[in-house]
């Protein structure tokens, strides 16, 4: 059971990193490491002021650039949608591993209490990792 708890902790942490990256791109792109890495990162993919255009071959008519570019393959067009896709993927994987924990731990009253405590634990891990990445790790040191 400890292995499943460790794996789900890792998965929820990755989901939090992806969510922090989404918010950093959308709300503080100009202060982020995404904006300050010289040519390592394509600005047209990471900068939300431009990247939304990557979905379209014709912006005026909103014609999709390729099949699925405005729907189920939108995560291939810009950084924000890529992180959203990954965040959701890792959240769903966390839920999957939590079900494995439930099967290992028989459904009893003590399991229901454990489940409640486990959800609170995962939420605290998520919040801690989110703040750490949003405020510190993804922040450019010079705070442009």
C-alpha cells in the first residue's frame, strides 16, 4: 500500500506542477522562466499572447490548422494547453492509483475515514507543490 501512496503523491505533485505552469503562463508569463530563456523555448508556443493563434491556419475564419487542433489535439498547439492536458492526465492517474489503494484496503468504516484523510493529504501536497513552483521555481530570478 505504501508504494501506491508514494506513486499517487508523485502523480498529484506532477499535476500541481502542470497547473502552476498553466497559471504562470496565463497570468505572469512576462515574469516566468518561459519568457526569459533565450531561444531555448519558442515564444510562439509558450507566450499566451501569441500561442492561441497556433490552433488556426486562418485566424479570421478560425479555420483549424490541422485535424483536431481546436479540440482533442489542442495540447499540441501551445504550452498552456499542453500543461492542461498533462495536469488532467496526472489527476486521472492519481484517482486510478487511489482506487488501487481502496482495493488493498477493504471497504470498511475505517477505510472511509482513511479515504477522507487521504484526499485531504493529496490536496495539501497539491497546494504545497503548486505554490512552490508558481512562486519560486517558475519565477524568473530578476522578476522582469
